[in-house]
């Protein structure tokens, strides 16, 4: 597989940032060789170490088939010790060892407007009653009262990671396999 234009361009830009000027053809040749090496067993292992990815052999109680892009078998009955499964974590585009990333549960509240339970529910002061109320982002942006409406943000719904949310505009895309 030849290197992508993005790869060649990225290498060229990285070199220019370091005041190293090479001909485009030379960079393309080096990128092609690098691309081949990355796809080799030694190169792949080096990249996984460099990115601080974890890897393990596949489950030994299963047999594996390699399929082409159309679902046809290219190779069948590949033993588990020949299949590596790897995973890694990147934060802000930088690889991070798994031990350095701590996850914690996000507190979820129930919206008093629509009864949804999700991460976007905020506790706000109702301008007419002065009481604290819990409202989801969607209910906030649909409020007639401008003070409540300003507590919500329509772009939060557009980037919502919760595909189970009724108000997420991307939920239907994921259901039909386009997302």
C-alpha cells in the first residue's frame, strides 16, 4: 500500500518546521519505505511500543478467518497465537499509558422537564420560583424564559456522545450504520 498524500505532506511539513528541506520525490520514497516497514511485524511492534499501546494474543478458544473488503475469506483457520489484539489511549492526540488515565463516573440527574436521565442535566435556579430545578440541555434551550434558555447550548446537543438521548440529532445516523 503506497503512503497517503496526508502522510507525505505531514512528513514534509514536519521537516520544514525543523528547517530541513528535501525534494518531494525523496520524501515520497522515504514515506513509502516507512509505510512498508510499519506494516511489517517488527515495524508494527515498534509502533505499538512507541504509542504505548497494550497488546495480547487473541482468544485461544477461537479460530480466526481473514476476510477481504467484501467479506470473502482470504485465509481461514488462523491460530490465535498468530493474531495480536492491541489497544491504546490517546489524549489530545498524544499517546498515554493506560495507568496514567483515570476514569470516573459522571453524575447524572433527572430532568424535571422531560424526565431524561443523562450527563447534560444541570441544576439551575428557576427565575419565577427561585427554586433549584434540574433541566437537560434540550429543555433549557426550548424554554420561553430567556434566562433559562441562556443556560443551555444548542451545540452541546449536536456533539452529544449519548446516542440513547431522544434529542441527540446524530442518534438516527448511528442506527442506520452511517455514524
